[in-house]
């Protein structure tokens, strides 16, 4: 399966909450922790949900400290 990898930054204390939110959108993406101490995360997104994932992350950025660092397609 092809995926789009989004590299994210979020403070360590937000990682569990962010993981729970992403899990609620079943089938959209998988969140992996690259480096918890630095708050680096990978969001592996199904191509069909790329726009949805970016919209969700933009909305979450208004509520919590989460930022897309790099979006590789």
C-alpha cells in the first residue's frame, strides 16, 4: 500500500492525545513516534486521505501545539 509520510512536531505531553485523535479516524493514517524526547512523529497517511489529514492537522494546530515539518508524497 502506498502512503504519504508527514513528519510532525508536537510536545511530548501531546503525543498520546494526538495518537488517540488520529486513531479515531480509523483507516486514515498511522502515527509513529520517531523521537519522543524531541517530539518528532511520522504520520503515514493513505493517499486518499491526504487532504483530510492535512485539514485535521491544521484544525488541531489551533487547539494544541502540533506542526507539520515536512510532507513527502
